């Protein structure tokens, strides 16, 4: 099953003459709050799961092709909250194509709510759609798009999109869509079990007031194994910060229960040994996994697509301070792609707000031969298994950022390089490059400049068959430091291929002061 079956589709916005909002206002007096959504989720979880009818839409909507679906454009003059000079607006995705499980949308204030009903008057159908059939009265929508004056005062740009299962994306200033988040991951990567994709069934959009700095959204999630309530507070900026509150109620025990999951794409980068026939130096939405532990230690694991097989890695953490899939390389020259703009795609950094207890960060890499599908997933797995009927609450902040170091590790990895020379076939060279070390930390007790020392550790079974040699630390332009070394068989005359996979840890220090995060990786020599 594909990791990301409902990748959000960015649709162009139709520009037409203003004609007024296409639906009647039917406000009902109602207090909408998170507690009510939570109560509904709890009640859902106590009942047998009822799957939505994927065949309920008219045939012509289900038969829409990719190009036809993209040709359906929401009319700008029909945006919710267009009137009144409010700081946010909302638009809605048309049901059909892959998006057959419609969601219901409501708008609410502190005292009232109303349903946002589907109407064809919201859309310009374009020339590709051709003849249309019936429009069911309760069609619902395929998702929600939030807009704000993110990049320029007076111009409303996309801020966040909720579309497909429980997926969403967000943007900071000057960013382009890349990595995706989702509400919960069920049996992702579990042996012998199909992955589940619970879906947001209903959204409640809070009507903004003048001067609001953040948009607010509530959502109800349901799936075969879990139901839940979500609250989103979306604050746009250079880095858009989304505060997420999730209260989940498992229906049954599952093999893996993933919190704050995210999916991204990595095809190849500067560390790749598998090269593809492509004009670009690198192609990826993210190039590494960063983890910050409560102890203060930070870890960097570069992403890879070398082995040609499914790879799973687990990182045990007693107390989590943050984790995320990051796009650290922000140079256009690293990608040379003016259309995909990989240098402008955001990293996603997660900071727990409440205590998540001990657990592990799970990283899964799926081999890929192109850039069309998300093939990397990262998520948090609680140390205690989710039990049926249990109430589980997770509150966290998402940072959609272009920062190289959202973990605030200071010294951080900026490149991983590796190579094997024909004239030295039994030793592999590895170079790890660091940046961001404060200059004052590169001095001895007398205030003199010093060269940091590299600490290289081999861990796991392979360490008994390998050795590190030629270790050196080199200063590079741009305030970078490179730790270079070779991996070779410990036994004289042995083959490098006999060593097997090696787990390696690398960091830089001066005296007893560790200056950088720890690079961790599994190398197959």
C-alpha cells in the first residue's frame, strides 16, 4: 500500500467577477467547543466502525481524471470570510477523483454555528471537465484550504490545506509545499498488518475576528481502530506555527500507534551511492531526521535511498524534546530546480507541549526510483501500548520552518559524503560536515583557537569486524568543519563486504565539551 495515498493537490484559484457568496446563511444558536467534539469521538469509539460510502458520489465525479480535477477551480469571490476585511479566508476542495470520502464543514462563532453546504456555484469547472451530471444536495467537500496574507499585505495566499484521510500541510513565508503531516498513523510498517488511514469526517472553522493572529479549526477523526478529536491553532509567519491538540480513543489494540506522524520524499542527495540519470544534483523534500532528547543530546540521521529495500530504524527516547524531518540544504545550487523549488520546501519540527513519557521515534524509508511519491515516514510511538477505550491526549507545536537547526543544537550536520576508491577497494571513506559552532567554543582555556576533536564510535554487531582509520578534522570555508575517516576490516586481508552493516556515531568536541549534535547512521560498507 502506498505511504501517501491522498497527497494534497494544489489547485489554481479561479478569478471571476464578484457575484456574492453562493449560499444562504443559516445560523443556529450553538456553543461549539473542543469538549463536545471529544465527547462525540468517545461515543464513536464505543460503537462498531462504520466505513463511509465511497460509491455515494455521482459517477461523473468519481470518473474525473487528474487533469480534470485540477481544472475545477474554487472561485475567489466565493471564499468564506471574504467580506469584512477579516485576516483569514477559507475555500473548499471539490469532491471526486481520488477524494470520494466527503467531509462536512461548519463555520462557528462563540455563540452560533452553521453548515457550509456544497454548491456548484463555488466553482469554475473549466473546459476539461465537460458535461456534468447531478449535484447531490449533501455532497460535502474533499477538504479545506485556509488562506492568509502570508507573503504580502493585501494578497491572500495558501496557509494550510487539509485534504485526504487525516493529512494536512502548511506553509511559512516564501515556502513551497513539500512535507505532509497527518493526525495518527495506525500499523504503519507493521509486519503482517495493513496500514490504516483514519479520516477527518467533519471540520469546524472558527470565524476570525478583526486582529486575530491565528486561525482555529476543530476536527473529528474516525477510522477502523481509533476515533479522535483535534484542535488546530494556525499562526502564520516566517515560520508558521501550528499548535495541535489530539485526544484519541482506540477501538481496539493495534501493532503500531504513531503520534504526530509525517511523510516526506527522498530520492537522492549528496550522500547517495545510488545515482540516477537526472540533471539535478539532489532531489528530496527532506534530507534527514533530527531528534532532541530531554537530556539535551541532539541526533541527526541522514536519509537514504541506497539499499533498494524497506528500512526501519527506532530511536529510544526517555523524554522527548522534539523531532522532525528537516530540509537543511537551502542552496538553490544543491537542486538546480526552479520549478519544484526543493530549496523552498519546509522542514517540519515537532515540539511536545504535554509530557509524552518514554517511547521511540520511528523512521521508515521505502525504496523509490522517482520523486513522485512520499517514501519516508517519521513518527512517535508511545512506550505503552494503546488500549481499547483509553483516553490518550497529545499536545504539540508544529514548526513549518526553513531553519537549519530548529532543535537549537548549535553545531549541526550539514552534509554527509561517502566514497570508495578503485585503488583502495577495502576501505570506505566517510565525511561528516558540521556548521553552527559558536566561535567562543572553539577556544582553549587560554583563549587560543583550537581544532575540535572528532569522536567516532562503532556500535552494534559489526563493530567487532571493523576499524576506524585515518581520522582527521578539517576546517572548511563557510564556518564548516569536516570529520573524515575510513572504515576498513579489522582483520588483515579481509574483505570490506564481510564487515556487514555498521552503526556509526560521530560528533565534535573540545576537551570534555561536546560542540555538536550526534550524527548517527547505518553504513553498509
